[in-house]
């Protein structure tokens, strides 16, 4: 009786007979991956373009999977060098009459009749207007020639460059958008004549075909120019068209920065805010206050739009918001809101501050209305710290034990007391701190028995002493496993911290200039003692770890890397 054994590693099929292995023949067995498997694998390579380009060279099946990923959002980041040659490929996709038009206007074409291997335009899923226009302008400057000139070394004048760029923009931009089969993301952050051309020329049905599958929309501009009213009108026009053809946006980001004395007219604000209102299931909203808060109708439009999404919003980010007393009642309706984020308090004059009735805040807390957020992030700052503390404190009180994470760029002792009273279940805490607030915080930290992640950013240089380091270490609860601090500790201070800390840290992040082997030896000693640390991230200038000590640390700490944490 014969039995068979397949040796996959050497490709030998063997006949085992009477205990003897007889080689019959060599075979090479390979498993063909399905396109679905390749797609799942290649998703992890979407930010690794060199590797994806290598995959294209394997065979046609691999190319058919890699190409759509590579061409899904080509203008997500600014383009440099040879990357701008992407326009050669896009021009090869144009119909011959469009190519002839470009050639007649002085745009050099290598081979107008050349057809592309793939229909690259249909793979476009994300379009970033500003990066597209900058890259296009660079490409035109590189390839465009003077009318009636055969000297390729002649550079275009600024007027010629602008004219040819606008022509290319009006031809290539609309062609990309109209031939995309599944546009999911649109970032409109520039006076994009190509996109406006679509809105002006194409019918509502055609616009619907382009934008009906859109899920993420970002409107962004700094309107400080003389023609700021016309630019606001363009945003309004785009929002109005999108409101008609798409009610299924998941993510909306609106950032229209205007000068202090400028006010966008209500007739332009309304379509932009209505775009929010008309969505069926908006999850993410990030918005900078651009409407005239002195106009009651404008404010009502925004808060009415916000209320319309109270059933679905999970993330709300607000920049330069001034009307907190109108916001809080709306937040009580947002049952699924998990993250609330504030950026930059709007500077208010005395008249504006008097409009805010602080009794409204008191009434909200006394009525025991609840906010359901789990994360509160405040990068805001202003000259009225009492007002900031009031607003943050009320939100914390209304969220109460729902809160699991707090991030504060500026924290006061009064706010720390509120955290102590209402946030005993907090698990992640990120604070910008100074000597005064650190002293006040340590007793509070010691009783936060559920805290897992602690980030302390040194706002002003803290006067560190050995005694203070011991107090910090003894205040750290046993539950903490992730510690990220920017204190300028000495090697001795770091050892004292480890010796007096009862927590078994898994992740340590240090931001210290001039770290050397003494720091690494202290970390090695801590790791050997408790066998818990698996990640050490570091950041700083003039880091000097020797190869010998670094290798020693790497043997017991799986992850060691230079790490940049976002500073609050």
C-alpha cells in the first residue's frame, strides 16, 4: 500500500514504500489568489505607492486590482517632481477633439492618438481641487509652449501660464469628474473654475450622476480677497447643487475663514447650511462659524441644521463658535454623539459677551438635562478663562459619567475640581499643564482608578525636583498603562519615577532633548523588573543612543521608535 506526502517547501512528491522514500517527480504547486483576496491585501498598501507600482508588473490580474487603488485619489497630497506627469496619462484618456483643442492652444502633446491601457478616469474616488490645480499649473509650466514658438526652452509668461492652466482646468477637471464611476470624496478648497464649469454647463441629472454617490465633502477657503463675495457665492452655488443631488453625505467639513469686519450675506449662508439640513444620516460634521451671529435668522439656520442631524451625528467639531448658550440645548438631543471638539474661541467684544445669558447655562444644569458624549476635546483658547471654564464645566457636568476621554489645551484649577467631581470613570486624559495646575492635579490623579492613558504636556517650564517626581510617581494609579509626558527629566529623575510608580506601564512616550544611554538603561531596568513595557516612543533633539545599548533594549522591548505625538 502506498501513501503520499506533499513537500510544499521543496516541491517534491514522494512515494513512501517499505520505509523508503522514492522521488517520483518534482511539482510546483501554487495557489492562485482570487481578486477579492488581492483587494483585501492591497488595501493595506494604499499608502505605499512604490509597492503598488511593483504589483502592477506581476501580471494583468494584479494590475487590475492595483490600478484602481493607485488612481482612486491621486491629488490627496501635493505633487512634486515627476508625479505631475500624471496629466500625460489623463490627457491620453481625452477624446481626440479635446486633445486637438489643447494642442492648438500651445499644450504640447507627445502622441495625441495614443490610447491608454486602462480607463483611468473611472477609478477616481476622491478629488482634491487645490492640489489638482497646483499640480496642473506646474505641469502646464513644464510642458506648455508659447503660441507660434518652437523653442521648448521658452518659459511661459505669467499671463500665458494662467490662460493655459485655466483652459486645461476647464477641459481636464470636468472630464475627470464626469467620467468617474464612483466619486466618494470631494475637497473643494480653491476657486476651481473646472468644477464651477460643471455646475454651469451640465444639467441637474448629469450633476446627479457625478455627485450622487459622494460620502465626504470638504469646503475650505480663506476669503480675505477683494472678490470675497463672489467666492462665497461659488460655495453657495456648489452647496445648492449638492443639496439637490445628494442627501447621503456621511462627512461634511466646512471652513470658510473671513475677515473680522466681513459678513457673508444670508442668501449665501442659507444654501451652505441647508446642505447640512438635507442629509439623511450625517455622521461627522466639522464647521467653522462663518454666519453673521448678529442676524438671528443666520444663527437659527445653523442650529436648525444641527438639530436635523441629532439622530445620526457621532462626531461634532466646532471652530470659533460664539453661541454656546444655543448649542447646549441642541446637544441634549444628540443621543448618538460620541465626540465633541472645540477649536479656537471666537474673540468677542463686550457687546457680544452681554448677549450670552449665563443664567441660561445655570438653568440647563439645574434641569439635569444630559449630554451623551464620550470624548470632549478642547483646543480652544481665549482671554476670558472664566468663561472657558464655565462652558467646559457645564458640558462635563451634563455629560457626567458618560465621559471616557478628555483633552484640554488649557486647564484651570477650577476645571480640575470639576473633573474630580464628575469624571471619576475617565479612562483617557490629555492635559496641558503648568506648575500650579500640576500641584493641584496630583491628588486628583491618585483617585482616578479607571485611568488607562495619561498625556501631560508642559505648557510652561515646570520646576522639577526629586521630591516632586516622587509625588508624581506615587500619584499614578495602578490602572495606568500608557504614559506620555513632555517633562524634561534627568536620567536620575526617570529612575526615581520608575522606582516609585506602582503602575505596570505598557507604553512609555518621552519628549526629552539630549537623551542618551543613561535614559535607555533606566528603561531597560524598569522593563526587566516588571516585564510589562512593550513600547517605548521617544522624541527630542540631539538623541544619542549607542548601538550597543539600543540593541540591548530592543531585545526586551518589541517596539522602539522615534515618535511624534500631536502636541495639544
